[in-house]
């Protein structure tokens, strides 16, 4: 009878066009820590959806609740129109999960591992076909213990796919892989997208999310703080290009020489930068020299530590084409439109202040820039 009821529920959900995933008012606390705080999300069928956030943001707990591994305290979670509380058996037949680290017995061969997982499902994909899809044909008879990291990840993907799931969870599938192995997995995800499967992806690689996901949600402190396509989120920071620079002391300030004084200016263009947490931009004058001790405290000019030059943000924001400004570990970051006209104006403004550049680089705005702007943290911060 349960089986008939489940089938009727599945048919009803399909007829109603239920989303692949629907989350409403989701909350989960561990002791006095509120890990998930009122999350609302919907993932449409056939969509590749990325869930991003720093460690401790609540994304792992959210995914574990969706996968049926953790019980929520409050809220509603529906997958394919079904709920874990009433339709657990049916859901296990219709979803696939690739964990960040999957452990298989070392003595099993690739083929034996895939056959084992195929036996768990009423319906699914033929073993030969899934081995071919995962590009593991040459390793069919190889034992799991002898596989490389990338091959083990492809095997984990194969075991997640062998039940022919309608909804697939991929938890950081390329972490720790070399670039070639990452590309192989990207190609496999592209094939799954073309086949119309719904994919929910968590990743610490912004280029991966930008490349694979139709939409992404960024979480922090248990809440969703941004939601949209990668292009929409990138556009939200106000500029198509990012200009980053650091400055040395003006010559007429008669400050002692620093590393920036002795080193020639660095001019470079690069795709992205990995920095720590941003500092607050609270400078009160257009140009103010100061020194910073190793412990981060500001001190007078009489000390012998590193010289810094503070620039009034209003000066930089007043440059035509500059949309926004922040400073991070002494490096100024500007979001700009029309890079070819904004850069000469930036150079002119710094020259007028008597400053010289110690670093200068530009890159197209990315999801990494969006993330740092929204959370104030780098994605990989512990």
C-alpha cells in the first residue's frame, strides 16, 4: 500500500510541475549555534544550482538536511514533490549523492563497486554504460586502492549516477584534484546538464560555479544573502572590471624608505586574487601617512615599522567611471565601468596626490569579487 501511495504522490508532483527542491523556513541549531536561520530556496527541474558560502555559513547543514542525513528543527524540505518524513524509500530511489570524500573498499574493482551500487536500485543505468560515461573503461578491472584521486572521484560520480537519479547532489566534487581531473569532471557535469538532470553543487572554486551553474545562492551566518545567475550577481557589484592597486609614500613627506620605495612599480593583469579579510575603509583625509606594527595596531611616524598611506575614499569614488571602492590589506579595489577611460583618470588622481604605485592590476569582475564584497571573507577562510 505504501508503494501505491508513493507512486500516486510521484505522479501528482510530476503533474503539478513541482520544483526539484523546495525549502521554506528551514532552521537548524546545534546547542547555542544557529547553523541555518530561515532559509528559503527553490531549484527548478533541469537546473544546475550552486550553493556557496564560507566555512560555518550553514551550507553543509542545509545540504545534509536536503539529503536526508540531518533532521531539521523547523521548516519544510521537498525534493521532487516528496518529503523525507513520509517518502524516504521513494526518495532514495530517485536521488543521487556524491559526497566530498567517498570511501570504497580498496580490494573491490571499479566494475564490482558499480555493480554493488546498481543493486540498490529498482531501475537504473547499465553498468557498462555508466562506466563508459564516467570515463573509467580502462580501469574497469583495476582495484579501487590503485586509483588516482581523479579516478576515485569519477567512480564516486558513477555510483551516484547508476540509479539514474532525477536529482543529483555533488558536494565539492573537484576538491583536491589536479586541473586536468577537474576538467574531466566538468565535462561530465556538462553532459548531465544536457541530459536534463537537476544538479545541486557545492564548491569552493568560483570559476567552477561560474562555469557550471545556472544560478547560485551565497550563504553566510545561516542565511541566503544573495541569489541569482552568476552574471546577475557579478553585475550587482556595480562595475564590469576590477582595478586593484597599492601606493607608496609621497616623496615630499620625507618618510624613511620602505619596501615600496625601493622596489620598482609592479604592473600586471591577472584573473583573480586570494586575500584575507578586508579592513574597514575609514580614512578621513585625502592623504595621511601612518605606520603599522606587526600586531596590526597603528602607531606614530617615529616608530620603525611599515609606512602606509591612507587615501580618502571620496577622492577615488569621485573619479568618473568608478562605481565602488574598498581597501583590503593595504590594496585598494575599485569596481569600474569602461576600463580604458577609468584607468588614466585613476593614474592622474594618484599623481595629483603625489603618490607612486607599488602594485597595479586589473581583472574582469568574478563571483570571487561578489563573494568578498558580500561576506567580507575569502571563500576558503576557516
